[in-house]
C-alpha cells in the first residue's frame, strides 16, 4: 500500500477557526488518505507562521520527499502548506521531481496551467491577508498611542503596575524602593552591576522574574530605563527583518530604534520614581565603568563557549594572565558573578585546547568510530519503544487531568474539606510534574535519534574530507570540526569529559 505523510499547520496557539485547528486538519487529511488508499506514514503538525519555509516539521517533511520514502503528501489547504506562492511552488516542484503526489483536501490541484494559476492566486491572496493583519496591528497600536495610552504589549516595567483601562502605569511602591536603592548604590557607592546583583541576592529580594538570583543584564536594563524619570515615548521601536533569521520562529525578529522625530511622547503615562538628574548621573557612572573595564581580547579561542563546569553547570570563561598564559576558569569562581562560589579547578588554556584537539583529531582520522557511536545510540533505544513510553505517559497525564476535574467537583459539592483537597491536589501536581519532565526527555530523545539518522551520512562525508588535509587545519578549521561534531567539554574535578558525536570512551584525564 502506498504511504503518505500528512502536514498540518496553524499560525497561533489559539487558532480555533473551523477547518484550521490541527485536530480538524489531521482528521480531514486522514479521511482523504483512507479514500485514496494511502497508508499514513507520519503526521507533521506544528504551530508556525506560513510565511517562511524554515519550519521544523516542514524541513523534516521535505527531507522525506527528497529521499523518496513516501508516495504522497496530504495537506488540508494550500495556505496551510505555505502562504507565499513562491514557497508553495518550491514544495510542489520538489514533490514532482521526486515522484511524490501533492494532494489538498479542500481543492484538487494538478500541474496544468490552470492548476498553477489557482495555486499562485490562492497563495498570493493568503499573503495579502497576512500583510493586512500586520498593517491592522500596527495601525491599532499607533491609534492607541495617539490617544495617550501605552500599547498593551511591553508595558511591564519593574517598579510599576499597569492599568489597562486608562492605558497608564502606576507606582508599585515596594518595587519602586528597590529601583531607588539600585540607583543609590550605583551613584553614591559606585557599585558595579555585578556587585549590585550580589547585594540584592544576599538580601533575599526577588528579581523581576520572581527568582532568587539577579542578573547583570537585568540590572543593566533597569538603570537604562529613562521611563523612571517620568518620560515615556510610544512607537520608539520598529520590527525589521533579520538578516540571520535561520532556525528562528519569525523572520521579523529584530527591533530597531525609529528616528526620534517619529517618537510620540506620552506625558502622563508613567509616574516619576527618580528625578532626571539622578538618571543622568547613573549614565555617567556606567560610561566610566565601561571605560575602565578590561578590553575584550581579540584572540580567537578554540573552545570558547564549549566548556562547562561538571560541578555547578556554569560556563567556563577565558581568563588571560599578565604572564601571557591564559586559563579556562569556571564563571562560578568570581564573587562578582555569583553569590555562591564554585571551587572547581582552573585549567591552562593552551594545554586544554591541545589535549581536546588531539582527541578530536583521532576521531576525524577514524570516522568509523563516529558511525559506531551513532549506531550504538540508535540501537540503545528504538523510536517505537520511545513512542510507546511517550504514549503511555501522555495517557496517564490525561487521566490526571480528569482526576483534578473530579476533585474540583467534589470540593464544590462540599464532599471534600480544605485539607483533603490540598493533600490530594499536591499529590497529583507532584506526579504530573514528574511525568511532564519524563515526557520532555523522551521527546528530546526521539528528536535526537532522528537527528542522528540525518547526520550520519553528512558527518561521515565531512570526516573523510577533513582527514585528507587535517595537518593543514588552522584555528577556524579546527573550530568548524568541533562544531560539526557538536562537541562540548565538561570539566570535573577528576577528569575532562567530551560530549557530542564522539565515542563515550574518549575522556581525558586531568592535566
């Protein structure tokens, strides 16, 4: 029996219109597959905009089309596959080239001039509708700002609450005290952002995200917020298409400041927490700190960003020394970075990089080691067994939801008292949390196995090419090799472990 893959897509999590939900699309596609005599091989469902071809599930589907492992692709409608007619034509051409039939539930599609015209017109109309939605959103935001109200998006600012009806902020006095304290420490005590983080953490003050630890980037954003002086502007930012949007959900994912002449001032939208002169003093202190900070090294480091601590999990940073040597050191060593110090060892950078590269070179010269490692991982657990485990966990989670509903009903009816409902609810939540974590791990394993299958051929080819000129590798070539092997280096007190597409036996001893 010929096999077909189903592709279903929605643009937003709460898209519920008839014929567009993932469930209804899958149902209609499955019915058409049954009528046409296709056996369903895989169902690709995702919540992703249709204005880009760079979608996780669509990438998997197109790879299966190119490999010729299916005979048909079934989709609910053309705009579910792609809103851009050019993108739709690309997928259709790939299907035709590899002998895969492209079938839509809502309308027949053939390769005649009429069919191509229909495909183009429908895709073009969908793209126009997408642009209209964007334009209406921008227009609505502008009208709200012109009426003296803050836009509903991005109004959250530590130190304030937000009144949706008036479109204005109001002072949260408990948080405002912390804001004033931060500016006082910065200006009057000349504390660095790192020291301010430690002081807030040691005092047990929750961060804006209600976590125990404060980050320097969080403090940096606060002390650069001119809104604390009572000055508020709308439409300061605009969304522009990023030049490097590969792998990201939205193409328009980069914000840029508009020209100041386009800003719209909102005089009463934000009450003042600090006077303008305090803000200016803070900016002067920050500028002085930047001038006095050690300059970033222009040297290229082979393992930059790839080394982590096996004790605390933090990243290892590079610490140059006046002697000319340089070291990989756990960022938890610095009191300016964390409240609780990590005492894992510091390693000489040159020796560590040389030691790691020797191991990687050994692997590249014997690519069968990598293939054996990939096959070992694949044999360790099959897709089917993982899917069965995942299905069992999801069934149990559904049952837990039903139990929560029954408990709530019993509580409302007065058949359970407060203590009983708290005890039962706590038990259910604990089990639910554990199952959700296990389900997440299984999904990652399934995705990892799929990635390994796709990577096997390309990795083997890369190793073959690399081995022919490995003695000529410069720093850039070496780093590319580490990235290709998805290498990470874990520093333990008694050993150095290499992770990635390398055999687990390749573990270095301390040096």
